[in-house]
């Protein structure tokens, strides 16, 4: 069975997204640059699954040293995990993806950034305690 994890960044109040991107997208302050670098370091050699919006944000170089796979609502989590037996799989993606995949995530790596501005997507603490029967 795959080892299912999530690595995400949130703002001070749980902000995740704004207009389809990270609310702090393009911010060159040290904390934000370090967060992106850490994401690519931690996921190196592993699998990252995500919906089309998140997948479209990956730079071309990211495909060189990790397996990046676009998932759709037609794919059941257990089917997707079956594609990668005995691998570490990071679930990326945002609320629609985490609403479905959270019950399977055994480790949440959450980095809280100093962002405290506007957002239209938020982290839901219920994801941390979801079980497969909840999906």
C-alpha cells in the first residue's frame, strides 16, 4: 500500500488560495521562497497527485525528479493509490481534492506562512481527523 501524505502551506488564518492560485504567489520574501524550495525537496523522488489546476502550476523542471499525476473526480482514491504500490504519494490540490483524499492521508506536513490577507479557499481542520468512511 502506498504511504499517503500531504505537504501544504497555509496563511495565518488558514488561507489556501485566491482566484485559483496561492494568495502569496510570486512573493519573493525569504519565508515564501523557502517554502517552495522545501516542497520540491521533500517531494523529490516521490509521487505527487493533484487536480488539473494544481498540476498546471508545476514548472517543467519538477517532472524530472518526481512523478506528477493529474487526478480527476472519476478516479477513486484507492484506485489512484493502487497505481503506486509501496511508494510515498503526496496529495496536492486544494479543498476539492482534500475533501475526497483527506481520509487516506496519514501524515500532514503543514507550513504556516506569515500571510494574513485575502483568500477564497481555506484549510479545513476536519481534514485532519477524517476517516475513509467520511469520504
